[in-house]
C-alpha cells in the first residue's frame, strides 16, 4: 500500500526529517510517536501532498504520488483542532468531500448518515459545528474523513485537545472503526499510551530519524536504547562500566546482566532497571555479605505512594520501584532488581 | 474625509479594557456626574444645539419644496454613484494587496504595508494637492508628457482623479480588515478541504471566501462610507461641478447662499451616514468570530507567485510613493512661468515658492504673509489640544468604568463623528452667526472633531490602571491630588501625549468645517492651499505645493509620534 521512501526535509536550515522510510499495509495502523517538534506533523503533510519534501518519494500501490496534487490523492486527514468549516453545519461538513467528488445528492445524504452513525452522531446533522463540544467536533471531523472512504487515513494528534476520559473512549471507538473499515492509517501522537493502544506498529521518531520500529509489545519489551526507555518511561536508567563476564559496575553496585551486543571491558553501557521486576531483600544482620551480592540496590525510603495494587517507592538515590508492601519512610531497605542491557 | 476616518482605528479598544476597570478613588460615586458637566455642556452647545437648528431649518415647510427635493435627490444619486465606483476600484487594488500581505513574505514587506497606511492619516488637502501635482493640468505629467503625444491615461479627467485619490486613501482599509481576516484564517481549514478533494479554486470558493465574507462586506462598507462623505478631495480635484452632498452643502452656504437647502442636504447626509454605520457595526461584529492566528508567511516559489508578488509590489510602491514624493518635488521645481513674468523664465530647482510664503504681496489673496497661515494653524492646533484634553480627561475617566447611564452617554460623545465636517460648519454658521468674525470658533469646531479620538485614546489607558495602585497610594497617605499626580499622571503620560498629538494632527488638517467658518484674515494651512490652488500662475501653484509639503511633513511627524506614544499592545484597528 503506502510506501514512504527516504524522505529528507529541512526547516529554516535545520534538518527536520532525515531519511525517513516505512510502509503501511492494508488494514494496518502505524503510529508515529515522538516529542513535539520532531517533525511528525510535517511528515504527515508531506504524505498528504500539502508540503514538499526536499527529496524522497511517496508511493501508493507502487505508483509515485509526487505529481499528484493533494486533492487527488484521496487521503483523509484529521487534525488536532478538528479544522471543521465554521460556516457549514455538521451535515455540510461531512458532505464536503463527497460534494467535491460530485456524487449524486441521494448518495451524499446516504453516506453522510452512515458516517455520522459510525461515529455515534446520528441526529446531529443540522447542528452548528461551533456549538459542539470538543469530543463531538472531533467525531464530526472523523466522520468527514471517513465519508469519502479514503485510501489512507492520517491522524495528526487527533485527541490532543480532549480530556482524559473522553480520549480513552474515543480512542477505543477509533480502534474499532479502523478495524471495521480496514483502511490503512497513520496516527501521529506524542502520547505513548495512545500510541500503544491504537497501533499495530509503532515508529519512534527522534533526532529526525526513526530510531525504533516494532509492534507495541516488542517495543515495550526491547526498547533497545536508553532514549526509548526514557521516552517511554520504562524505568530507572543506570549508567555503568562493563567489566567482564557480563558484570557491570555502577554507582549503585555491581549488576549481572545479559548483553546481546558484544562489549569489551571498560565500555560505557546503560542499564534499565524496571520498577515492576523488583522485590525487597531480607536485610541480613551481617552487612558484609550483601556488599558482594549483585543486582541488589540499597537505599533509604524517601517517598511511598499508593497506586492500585502496589506501592511506588522512591529511594534517596533517586531510583524508584513498585513493591507489594509499603515500607516506612526513612527505613533502609534492599531491593533485588532485574536489569536489562540497553545496547 | 481625512479626519473622520481615523476613529475606526480606535473603536475596538473598548473591549480590551481589563478586569481592573474602575473610577479612581478620588471621585466618589456621588461626584461622578461632575465628570460629565464640562463635556456635556460643550456637546450641547457646540453640537446638539446647532444640530437642532439644522433640523428645524430643514423640516420647515418652505424648505421641503419639490425643486429642493429634486435637487437633493439628484445630488444624492451622484454621491452614491461616485462612492460605489470608488469602492469598487478600491476593492480592485485592495483585495490582491490584502492577499499579498496576508500570505507572502518578501523583502520590504512591512515597509510597503506601512506605506499603504500613510495616506489614511494625511489631510485631504495634502492628498488632493499631491494628485494635482502629478496629474493636474499644471502637474508633473502635463510637463513630462505634453497632451499632444501622450495617451489619456497620463491625463485623467477630474472625475478619474477623484476616484484615484479615493483609492489612494482607502486601500489600506481593505488591506487591514480583509488582510487580517485572511491571515487569521486557520490554514488547516484549507488543508482539510484539500485533503477532502477540493482543488485550489474550490477551496477558495467553498471555504476561504465564505469565511472572509463578513470582513469583506465590513471593509467595503467602511470604504463606501468614507467615499460617501468625502469633501476636500472632490472639491479640490473636481471643483464644484461634481456636486456630491458635501460639496453641494458647501456651495449652498458660501457660493449660492441657500441655508435651508444646505440644512436639508446635511440632514439627508446624516441619515445616510447613520444607516451605513449601523450596517457596518453589524458586519464588523460578525467578522470577529475568528479562528487560529496564522504566523507563517510563504515565500513566492512558482513563477506565477513570483510574478504576482513582483507586479503588486511595484504597482503599490508606484501608486503610493509617486503622489507623496511629487508634492515636495513640485514645490522645489519651477516648471511654468509665474504670473505676469515676462522674458526669460528660469526653469529648474528653486526655493522661491518657500521664500514667497514670507512675503506680503500687494494684491495678494491674503492680507498677511502666507506663512502666517502656518502660525494660525499651529495656534488653532494648540488651542484644540488644550480644550480637547480638558474635556476629554473627565469623560475618559467616567467611561473607563461606565455605569448604565454612561453607556448611553458614550455614543452621544461619538456622534459628532457621524456628521460631516461641512455639516458641523453649517451648524456653527446657523447658530453662532454673529460670532463668526472672531477667530475663536475654529478651535471649538476642531475640538468637536478631535474629542472622540482623544477620549478613545485616553479611556483604555485609564482603565488599565489597577484600582489597587490608587488605593495603596491613598492608604500610604497620598491625598487625591497626590494620587493623581503620582500614580495616574506618570502612567497616563504616553496616552496623554498620543491623545494630544491626535488632536493636534486633526486640527492641522481639518478642512471642511474650517472652510465654512474661518475668517479670510485668519487662514489655516489647508485654507491657504485651497486658495492658492484656485489662483492662476506658477507662483501661486508653487506656493500651494510648498504649503502642502509643510503640512505633509508636520502630519508625518505627528503620525510617528502617535505610533510611539500609543500603548504598545493596543492593536491596530
């Protein structure tokens, strides 16, 4: 279906997109995840034909789209601030794309009704769009994009302006609509929860490049770099020096870790200590022994926060863990952790 | 025309008053009405009493004869005709220019945009003189391209000249209002339309145009209003054969005296102006339901875009620079023989026209050296500044946090703006005929025109002072006078200077009312220009150009000062 090939783009002299390539297959939802300003929206506009790339090409079904103007690409676009036409009512907004395609009037009314039905807005047709709530406006925008049955749907932070509960509801609806219609989709967001909920595949954009690509589960389990781990908030990132025999020396102690990459003695490596994979170690009366024990971190509890089914414990060394039982603030504890090697 | 129009720049300010609006502690609620005493007495004497005299005169049965009504109808028709034509021409130049400034980024963009706004503030006599200096029968083009060999484009008829001057004046309104609407249009709307399958034309037709329509109508109506009430430009460029309402009123006062007919015409004029203003306010309020601000301008890329940008930059530069620069040029170059001059005529650079301003010639149209007109103008302007500040301050304090009653009084203060300058002059003549011999009526007439601007400039500044500042000062032991001196005055200094400059500029350039009520021995600069222009001979013409140049320079300095003193973020219109 859609193929993005080697897109380069600079903005005011600075690189914005550097050799971006990926594919989207039929029925697949690909999510571009990145901090704001990382060029996600620009990439969408390039795919839509609203902006030109410096080099690279966009292919659909192996046909180069470079000469195709945006209004002939047949790609639906949904914006964060909805971009509803304020001078048209709900029906007219949804019918806009169909009118542009010069469909017969009865076909237009039928498709508008279908699209509004699909986003649960049946009966809203004659309302003014300026009087609708944010969530309702975004549903109209979605219906407007769906009504033309585009070859590809693109979402630019579509839920960014909505509050949390509304966002979750709409996200689930959107997921089921995308599965129902089987339209390939590109979803741009800076919110990782949104990304992991909606995506079949996640692309993480950083420093103008795609630095990680995979299914949500794969990306979550194997972040591959300290940036991705930090960006996704996977846990404590600890810098250390590689010794031999898969041992890493850090300021929190010595860790035994399995590294996929080859390392030689003295290399700087980053470790990820996920807060969930930890448990308290019985403190031995004999302090001598615990010093040589690997993968145990000791510290004084500075904060305990209750979270559903666990406690979030923060230690005086800045690290945090999830533990089933709450220690007291000020108590010295030892935590046995699992660590992963981040390249 | 040049005077009444500036108010729209400031009417939007009212909404921007912050949360802290209040009347200073040193005015108790009971003494608030004291604030109103002076301004209201002034308005009643200088505006409402003359207005009532005009109304009484025009609704007298002896005035409403069929021949009078027929003439009024004919004049009204012609006024509509020229105003409509002027508005259409203004749109023709203004719309592409608005698009140019709203969408494209090019070198010199802000300078060119500022340039298009300059004529708006210039006195009508300056604009009329500068068009005369290029296109008039004694203008630049007549000498550069003598009639025999040049096309008629370079020698437009007086009527075309009037239309051109109107376009010159009002293009900036279209650029500002429509351009601002265009640039505050969310670009995502157009992108959404594109992605939904609309080609560029249908994007424009189905999305952009409908969204711009209210501002487009508002801007056109405003331009129409100014063209409708235009006086100086028409009189100086066309002469009395182009009888618009304003010109006809003037003729019926000074040339073919018939005061009842003049009164009837000015009532018709007032009714039309009020109707247009009401419709304008409707559209203007609808055009403000805007949308995300666009900050990005694009650089012209395709050949078509580059061509568009280049052509319009050149066109606008030529159209706006040429008249403004021809005035000083023509005042320094001798192109024709002076009256009565024989033998060898020295053509070329000369300062004679300026030197001649200081000479009281025998048989001169003045009883005094023409430069005295400048002194008179400065004197009148100074008096106007003092009177309008004295009246404007209390009114502005009261309006900074209006009570319900004061909300009703507010439009009353603005009403003199709706009536034309010629009508104000007519009212003075009817009401204060016996005092016309004294020069003291003129500053009061000027104050009438300047007062709304002064109040609209002071009011937001006063409202922006948090009441707690004054309360803190008085709790620290400051007396009401000391509060005013130490809190209000320093904060209001800039606004006061801006208001004073406004009053000064308006008085300097005021033409319509002054023409009717000023004494021949006390001419102002605009009056002197008008008299010089109507006299034959190169010397008179050159002196008109010299005077107009002086007035233009004074006005430009004032504009710069106003821009400098205005509240930094108080917006444009």
